[in-house]
C-alpha cells in the first residue's frame, strides 16, 4: 500500500498567491510557467493580475478562461517551482483529501477531509475545510505515494437564512481533475465573461 508522507516544501511551494485590484486568492503551478486558478478570481482584473511566491509578486497574463467550470490559466515565470501533477484517476468515496490555499490573504493553510460525492457536472463535494481566499487552491490526494492535484477549490457550502449565510464546516466544493485536464489540454480561446 502506498501512503503519502506529510506535505513537503516542494508540494507547498506549488501553491501560490493570485490577486490584484483588492482581490486575494490562490493558484496552483501545474506546469512550467503555467498557473491554474478560479475564473471568478481573475474576472475583471485581467490587467492587474499578480502571482506571489517566496515573497515576490510578478505580473501575470491570463491565457484562457473557462467560466462554465470556473477555471483560468495564467502564464507566469514560475522559476524553479515544481508543478503538481494532475491526477488521472477519479476520487473514490471516503478517499482522504487535502485542501491547500491562502485564506483571507493570510498564511498558507492546509486541511484534511474526505471525498464525499459528485455534485452537478464539474463539481465535487469534499469535507476538508476552506475559507474565502482559497478559491483556485489545490485539492490533493495521494497516488502511489505522491501528492497529486485531484481538484481545484471553488468555494464552500452555506445555508441561506434570508438575511445571512451560515457556512458548513464540512462542505467544500471543487472542480474535479478530469475537468482540469480537459481545460489544460485544450487551447480554449481567451474570452471575456460577465458575471
């Protein structure tokens, strides 16, 4: 049986800050000079996107946007950061997962949970806690002793009480790896989105 040890610096370094124009969120290095994040993070700030890692913040270029699945590809000099491999396997019920991101523009945070179920197309439910600012961050699983990207964090679940929301601590939503692979492998045109 293969097990993953603790998240090491190589894995953690692949999770970067993405922001601009009063927006702070997260991204994942998925290839040399290629960062994945959530489309809702970069919508409207295309001319001021910045990526941060190791204390540096560099300008980004948005190269593709897929709002239907809330995915965006950015190009940036990722220096010597090692990309996270994208999983080729679907998560199974109760499989352990990890969420990683920068909540509320704070420090890099990880949480553990399990895969619960597929929701509507392009969304999966996991129990690992996430907060505002972790959109675009990584949902990781363990394959053959290595951490792999099994999804991208979209948001968290909440119950609408009319005048306020109550967040669900064990309900996070992510885009599955299969949709990420389709997006990354196809040269979707850069499009402008109105939310």
